[in-house]
C-alpha cells in the first residue's frame, strides 16, 4: 500500500489543519482585531470661573468639558467626578484606567497670562497603573494628545485676543501665551519592580493552571491504578483529593517564593497573596480532578484548550477585545476572575473586585470537590477475569 494511502497519514493531514484553525482562533482571533473602545477615564473639573480684564467671565473647565465630549472619535468613556476623594475611590475600585484633572485655578491661571505676572495652572494626568498595562498605555497617549490639542486651541484664542489690542509683546509673555497651562503626570497603584509591567498576576495564574494540570493528571493515573472496587475507590478518591490539596499548598508557596527570590518580583502583601494563590490552586485542581474522574484523560484536551483560549484575553482589558471574544470567552473564563483578584491584592491592597473573585473561586472549589467525590458512583465496566483466575 502506498504511504500516502495509509489511514494514519490521511488523518495526520486533517489534524494539522484542525490544529492550525483551533489554535489560530485561540491565539490570534481575540488579539489581532483588538482596538480600544469606551475606555473609562475620569474627568475631574474643579475649575472656578475667573473674570477677565474686560469684565467677561472665563470658564476654562466648561470649555474643555464641551470640547472633550464633542470629539466622538475618542475611544474614551468619560466618567465625570466632582472631587479628589471621589476620584480616589474610582481609582481604588479599578473603575477607571486614569483621569484628567483640571484644577480650581485653571481659569484664573489662563486669565493671568494677559497680565504682567502670569501664573499658569497645572493640569494633571492620573494613570491607574495596576489595572492593565495596555489600557493604561492607551489612556496615557490619548490624554497627552487631548491636552496638547486643548493647549494649542487656548493659545490660539489668547493670541488672537491680545493681537486685537497690541501688535507687540515681550518674549516672556508670548511664551506664556503659547503654553496656557503646565502638564504633570501622576501614577497611582504602581505595579512595582519586576512585575512584567503589571502582568505578573496573569503569569502566576497561567503557571498555576499548568502546574495543577500536571498534578491532577498524575494523581488521576495513580488513583486509577490504586482503586479497583467501589469500597476501595471511595478511599482512593479521598486520598487523591487530599494529596492534591497538600501538593498545591506547597506548590503555590514555592511559586511565590521563586518569583520573589529568583526573579525579584515585588510582592507587597506576601501572606495575603499566598492565601489567594492557594485558594486559586485548590479551585483549579478540584475542577480539573472532577473532569478527569468523570471523563478520563481525554478531558486534558479540554483543559489545554481552555488555557490557550484564555491566555490572550486575560492580558487585555475588556474594552480592547472584539465583542465576540468579550461575550463568549472573557465573560466566563476562570483565568479572568483569578487574575483580577490577584491583581487586586498585589496592586490595590485588596480593594475593589476582590470579593467577586473570592466567591467565584470558592464556588469552583466547592463544585469541583462535590463532582470529584460523586465520581465514585460513576458506572464502570466490570473488570475482566485474569488469566490466573
């Protein structure tokens, strides 16, 4: 028979294209078409209107607000905030990726530019670095472009007003008019050193999932070899689950120690981080063990697919994902909840969405434990009599 007519060869050709389609969809489908849209950014207007020398009122804050909301092509969802305290709450709860803060003296500062002693105000860009590296980078670029545009427009208006009264002005006054306000950048909830630009939680989640996959697979094979009848099978499953929990307890501690001691990862709360990592590992292990106990080793393919489909999306904010990936993958993948909770502990002192992640992981652990234990009652084929018997 010709080599190319062999059944395994034909199957292999088909499998190659199936692998390309599946993993191409997993690794490229949710990334290549990603673009920012509706990024939540706080707009803090503390401005107090000022009076110009001609008696007219100047409200730069309202002018900027109207200009920003009039730019429809901006991929930003402006969240109006009335005070610094409210802004701090929004940042702590990870509701915004950044903020544009117009101070109370911005109108008076712009008005002073036409006086002998100009005092330009300072506009502040706030970046919530611990939320998501890609989203924060996009917000930084957007806010810098927006402030530069507004500064140029204000400078043009001021120069035209001054030009109506005089044809000459000192160089210092002209320079002040060209820069109506100063710009500073503030970073809050920094990721810390050696944290992969804020992606360290995602890396820890991925490594822990793979470690739990290996642990659950080896423990399943061991349990299958050990338990034969239903009475001994119950004890085997209990031993399987106990050994798994003990193993991931040590493994999660080792992973955290390795990340800090070997690679210098900054961990602000090592105790709380380890406890959360332990809960996450237990939840992963119990869910994987339940699938293995009911389906067998073929379930490893499902676990691998979950890993590859989830890996790209947890590193991206929901606002950058295509709608299909956000609805059908990001909304339910366990990686998302695990990474968000770990990020909350590592960068936000446990504030914000930590409770939701804890509920999800605890629910996963409980469901995995129950299903893994109920696998004792799964129908099994009767064992064949041995040759000796």
